[in-house]
C-alpha cells in the first residue's frame, strides 16, 4: 500500500542536533539528498516546505556561523527574507546542492576572518615608539608627547614599558593633525596621551618605549599571527625577550 506523504515523512529520520543551521527543501527526496551531503555541519531542523518567519526565528540566536538556512529547490517568503536580513540570518538558496555548500563554506571562512580581525582590534598590538625631542606638550597628568612609530602598529589603550621592562603608563589617545586615530603604523609621527607617566621621571625625550603585552593578549596574538605585520612579529619577539627575563611564566597569565 502506498504511504501518505505524512507517513512517508515520519518514516525518515534525520540526524539533527539541538543547535545548528536549518535545512528546507521542496520534497522529501530533495531533503534526503541535502542531508546526505551535509558532512560535519550541525543541523537543528530539516523540513519540507518554504522558508517562513518561524525558520528565521529558530536560528537567529545560534552561533554566528550557524545563523544560516540552506534552501534547496524551494522558496523563501518575502516576510522571511526581510526578517532574515534584519536578524543577520544568512540564506543559501539554490537548485544545485553543491552551490549551497560551496557558498556556505566561503561565507563561513569570510566570517571567521572578520571575527579574527575584530578580535585583533580589541587587544594591544606590538609596537615600538620613540619620543621625539622638543615635542613635549605636557609633562604629566597626562603626559602628552610627540612620538614616531619605529615598528609595529600602535593603538590607543596599550600599556607601555621601557626596553628594560619598567612599566610606564597607558596610552589614552593617539592623534595626528588634530584628528583622533584608531592606530598609527610604522613611520608615522603622532601625539600620544599617556596616563600615569611623567616625562623626566618615567622616561626622557628621545627614549624608546615598547607596548607591554600581558599573557592573555600574547595568547590571542599567537592565534591571530596570520594577521600580524612583519614589524609586529619582530616587536613581539622583543617583548617576549624582555618579559621572559622578568617572569618566565608570564605567558600563562
């Protein structure tokens, strides 16, 4: 006896998880075809039918790389498409299965790269600077001095130390031509505001200062090493040498 559609659907079990992407297709056969090729991608929902508002809502709170819906040979309602756009849910729609997976993999790789770059912007980056003589604008509270970036990339919020490892203070801001900068790169001359530092006591005009990296930041920088410049790599090696002399276990912090 021929099974009804509902009975046929109930007779097929898909390996789904509590979390993951959603999969929608136009028929049970199409759905099975997608699920056979799903590989190690976690799927929380696999159903026949058009993509609707409820499908978007189910994946909107997943991990960034799982806020996605695979749509094979079926439709997405206008409402669902707009909600997906608003909620940051990515829809991969095609009549060719491999295109869905190919586009998803490309998007996922781009997403990971973006996340790494954002992570890099949230921590201190390796840099070496030199105080420019006759460019002392304020000696303390905070110290405001002109510096040249000798190597690496200087960012606001970075702590500073001397080449001997003595702590100096923290950079509150970086400016050039009356504009506040997010960063300054090798060769740039900028004005920096340094909290908890006094020119003439903590450092002198013409002194070289180095960004002080803590253990947590070191671990993150190693994970993001593919995004560091050659200059940053060189400065990081110098930082490691300085800090290893003071505390061989600092990287564990």
